[in-house]
């Protein structure tokens, strides 16, 4: 049975990035022999070598390349665990507001991971559009928001969380679905199905896509992205939706993505009231969200 320690993984990751025992030892505040012994113990536990040993350096071999991202993730989660329980007893309730794409496709996994670390804490969730999340934060009805738009509002902090992208989608039998790529000219004059005003997806369409179209027609407005995808699949029009939301329909070939020469970025944000009291549970959830976003971006 393997008994790999976090110290061994930290030594391994540090050596992997510095390719030199002396440099790694200096960064870890350990002696060079201690670093060497730790590496050998890890390799013994795994029953395989992790480095090609050259005269003046160590280079990851294929085994080491497989282990490094796993080691990084375990070390990040261990660091998060330390910070979550740093001088704080996590009790009470946190009220979370999130946009629909995040609530449907990100939040379940995020909350499951958070509860594994914190045990019996209470989270109350409201799934709204981004504008409504910000409004409820301003009224102190929510503690934290996870949204799809950077909505300036006095007294609120908006921090980049991680990066999604927008997909242009059409019915599989739509004429544009038969083309290898699209230009803005191809998209002009088309019927569009859009989210309601105040949603992050609508803001991205209005700011990033609509200005490039010679003309466009909103044939239908819906307040749910999955309803939009279903409407697109029947041929009612085109849509610009979050990749988070569209992935299942693209995988199932319900709709087809229309390749565009440019990537339409779709940043996600963490937001909260700057001067509202931050409970230990809030701080723990906020830190966990940040770590989760960093892992998703890697």
C-alpha cells in the first residue's frame, strides 16, 4: 500500500520546475541530500523513476509528466484546506446568487467539493440573471454572486473568476451549418434568439457581436439558455450562448456550432458587497471559489 506524503509531492513538483536539486533545495529550505532522499522515496513508493538524470540537471520523463498535474492539484487542495480552517469555525449559512449557466453547470460540482472540505455548512442558492444577482447583493439579500457579466455598481467588488467562451449555434439543418466557417457578413440579416436584458449572454451579444452585423432580427426572447438551445434546434433562429450551457447539446448533436474566425470571450466573475461583514464561512467559500477557478483555468 502506498503512503505518499504531501512533502514528497511538494519536493517532486519543485524539482520538476527547477530541474536542479540545489535550486529546489534552496527554495524548499532543505538540504540537497534531504531533497534527493525524498525523491528516491517517492519513486520507490511508485515503483518507477520520474526523472531522467543528466550530469547537471534532472528532466521529467513520461512518468513524471503524468504525475506533475496531479501533484499540483493535490497540493492546491491541501493549501486550500489549510486556509479554510485557519482560525475559523465554519458555521451558519451563506447565501449565494449565480447566473443560470453557472447555477446549472458549475455550481453542483463546486458545492460538492466545498462540502467535502467543510462538512455540514448551509448554502442557500438563488439562480437569477447577472443583473438581478447584483441588485440582490446591493440590497444585502445575498452574500456572494457568481455571474457572467461585469456590471458596474457602486460598493460592489467584481473579480475575474475564470474564462468561458460564447458559441454561435444553429439547427443542424440550417444553411449556415453546412459551411466550414462563417464571417460577420454571413451572420447579417439572420433571425436571433436572445436572452433577456440583464443577462450576461445578452450583454456579450450586444457588445461583442451585434456591432459587427449589418442587420439582425430578434425573433424570440427567452429567459433560459436551455430553452434557447431547444428553440434553435427546431430552426427558429441562431443564438449566441455560453459554451458551459451549449456543451451537452453540441455533444448530443442537437445543434451545431458555427465556427467564427474570432473567439468571443465570456469571462465569469465573483462579486460581493465591499463593506458587508465577511463571516468565516464567506471567507472560506470565497477562497474555495478562487482556487476552483484557478484549477479550471490551468
